[in-house]
């Protein structure tokens, strides 16, 4: 589900642990989101999209355009 999360995180040089700490998650949760073992809830999706300044649709691979419509 969130393969794109891993890609964005790695391109920006952010570790799973840093992302987890910045968003108030555990490193294990981030790992599970990236591997598709666990799905993020709405609040977490919004936090991740805001953190990376991309749309939720981009994170969920529903679009290839990272832009956010605000």
C-alpha cells in the first residue's frame, strides 16, 4: 500500500526512526506501513502527507502528481 512512503522517505534521507519520532509513531509502525503489513489510519495519512508536503492520493499511489490542493 505505502511503497511510495518508503521511496519518498529514502529520497529525502530520512530514517524510519526519524520519521516515527517526528510523527509520534514507532519505528515498527513505519516499517509495517512501508511493507504493507499494516495500513495507516486517516489521521496518520494526513500527518504523513503534511510532513512530506504531498497529497494523500500520491502516498496511496492513486496519482503520480505529488502536488497538494489546498
